C-alpha cells in the first residue's frame, strides 16, 4: 500500500471503447471532479474510420488503427489539463479497454516505451513499435474457421466453455491470434509481446509492457479459469506447435491480484504533463469487468450496459459456464465470478431503427421520435387480447454472436396459445414504426431468456414474485432514453425498479477510477466491496428512472421468451438450408 500525503488526492480512470476514449478524475470519496472524452470520428485526424473502426466486409474484418489511440491519449490528457486538472494530485490510475482486442508489439516496442521524449507526441514516437498497425475490434467476425478449431480441440464447445468460461467466439483473442499467425506469419514472427487493449493502455502509462489482468485474460479462450494458468492444449493450437514457450513469452505472466502495484508512471508523463513521479499504475481490465466496479453490486443486482454492444452483467459466487454465456474471474475479488451476456448488435442496431423513422426538428434530441413510437406501441405489438399474435424480430446490423448468424433482419408473428410461428408481412408489421419497440423487446427478451438460470425469486415480503433481478442498473449511452428504461423494466422486471448510474455512459471509466482508489488506498486484505461500499453513497450516484416488475406485463412476456427462442431456431434453420 502506498502512503498518501496529499490531503486531496485524485485518481484517474480511462475507458478505451470502440468510438471514444473517455477519462474521469475522482477523489478519495468517489466524487467525480473531471470528465473528458475524445471522439474518434469527430476528433481524430488522419484516419479513414467510421464509428471508430475500419471494416473489410469481404473478410468480415473490423479493426482500429493503433496510432489513433495514441493520438487520443495525448489529446485527452491535454483536455484534462485545459479543464483545470492538476496532474500533481493524481496518486493512481487504472483503465478499461474493450475486451478481446489484441495489440502486437515488435522487439523495439518496449525499448521505445521506456525512452520517450517528452517534447514529442506518443504517435510520433511509437509508430515503429508494432508488428501490426491495427487491432481487431470486438465486432470482427473473420475467425469462424479458427473458432471451429477451438471448439473441437478439447472435444466440443461445452468442454471449452467449462475450461475457459466461454465457447469460442469470433472476437475472442485466442482465435484472433491463431488467424493472425496464419494470415500474417512474418508479422507474427516479429511479434515480441501481445497486449489486450486494457494492458496496452497500462503499458503506455507504465512505460513498459504491462501484464494482463486476472479478469480480462478470461476473454481469450486460452486461460484455464479453475486452474489459474494458461492451457497448454489451447496454446499449442494457437501457436501451431507443441512448443508453446514462444507464445507464452508473447503473452506473459498474469498476476492474481487485481489491485497489484505494477509500478510508477512513466517519466514521459511526469515531464510532459506534470504527474507526480510516485503516481501508481494499477492493472487495467476489460470494459465489462470495469463496469461491474462502477457500483458495489449486491446479490441479484444486474447491470445492463447499453453501449455499442448490449451487455448483461452479474456478480456471482457460482461458476456455471455454458456455451451461451460467459464466465470470467471477478476483476478485484477472489472467489467471485462475473457472469456476462454480450451481443454485437446493441447501440448501432438501435440507431439504425432510429434513423429509419421520420426525424423531428429538434436536432438536440435525435431519439425523440424513437422514444415516442416505442413507448406508444403496445407490448409485443399485441391488441388488447393477450392471445393475439406477438411481434418478435431479430435486428442484426452485423453478424451476431448469440445466436451465431449473419447480419440481417427477420420479423415474425408468434401465437402464444399454440406456439405457432409465421413470417410477418407488410400488412401485419408496420415498418419502421413497429421496429422501434420490437428491437428493444428482442434485445431484452434475449437477456431474460439466457439469464433465467441465474436469477432467483426474491426473499422477504416479495418472496411470492417470480424469479428476476433485485434491481436493474442501466449504464451506457442508451441509459438516457426513457423509453428504453421503461421497456427494460417491463421485460426484465426488477423488484426494486430500474436505475441509471449518474455517469451511466461513463461507467467503465468510473469503475477504473474506483479500482485505482482501491488499489492505492486499501488496507491489507481489504476487499474492493468493503472499501468502495463504505464510501459509496447511493443517492449521489443512482437515480430511479423506471418501474421494474409490473404484475401482468412481466407475465405477458413469459410466453414471448419461448417465442424468441423459436424465432432464433427458425432463422438458424433457414440459414443452414440456404
């Protein structure tokens, strides 16, 4: 534990996401003092990107230029300075990075990191530090062949999920490294170290290659969660050799302590921005693990992250992996696991439906018409008769993970009394108006369907209610939409209601800042929940934005869960028969 002499220390948290780099500065009492961001599309100079990425549709590749991230780091620190932040007060920092993305350093990378000239930018000096200039984005879907190999290598996808917490997914780092090795053998040979996006950020601030964090490493399909080590069979598959020593060196060791002191900040940032030389760097983690650190979760609480992707998160002491879900180590607390559902088609799919609706003259609120239409449409598009057909659709702008299917839109009518399913036509589905509510219901129904085995009936006076989360916490850009919050409560329930974090769209950066506070200020054996929970004042951070469980409406969505399952099976059947 580091000693803190300053009476008013600050802690920085960063979030490197698909479309932005965000930064927060918080006090020891968890008060947010500064909040800045760098938007890649609007602010980055010299990159041919759209929504933060470059897309090669011919190979289903989605990737981002690493130089753009370097430009963003320098610029966001300048914006902190312009906002009045005294970097000399900063005693520690941590960061979150979008999960699964990989960065490939060459043999010169660490030497360049350790000898930066404070008069020059990061982008100017680190251009020659990488064997590959791009990082695969989590939306990438180019690795189906490699995923098939991973799923088969241990017998089947169930065995892979049992060992690593997940079946193979396009975005997971192991399959991505395997494809990188086979597509770019010379670049792979020149690769000295491999970072995740989170450890890339930590490396920049540390001035040397930082290790993976104990939670983010679980998003690679390479880490044996129960054994706490790299799996030799999966490393051999990835390396293409029974000798895995070179790949192990590229990946590095993984410390078990999520709050470990990695070292002090690089002299580059001390000289260029005025950081204290004693500023501590804590392990950086993935964006999803960081999100669950944005508040002290209690049992049966759920976080729904409504960003570019849609993600459902819960903290649990039970390890119950299956191919449809993700389990990871908790980022700070040994003995706990993070349960996660993740979908590629989140915010971008919602934006596509929004943009298909007539736009209002209020340019400050592009969601106004979407909210109005979604809120005014009856649940599932039904008439007042609950036995009438339910409108259920799938809306995928990109190839989806769950279910594993190509990009496309499918609309169906589901008869709850007979479980009959039929394709919706122009006369039975009013496009695009019916799509507004249907896309939200589809996303939330999938969360309810796949989290059903982990939620329980409430205890105490609400013990008579059906299994559901105690609270729903919304984070991410979509958390600001009143209609989205309302429909989330109607579909998912929530005994105590639906809440939004006060800095909901910055939850990842906030969780990172809290992690830095805990890492630096914790007492021996003091858990994250103990330290942060003791300082976290609920009324200062969350606001109830919608009702949760509503008798009758929640039950109406019960048959719709079956309907969504049948829709997914029908779409997969059709795709197989093409």
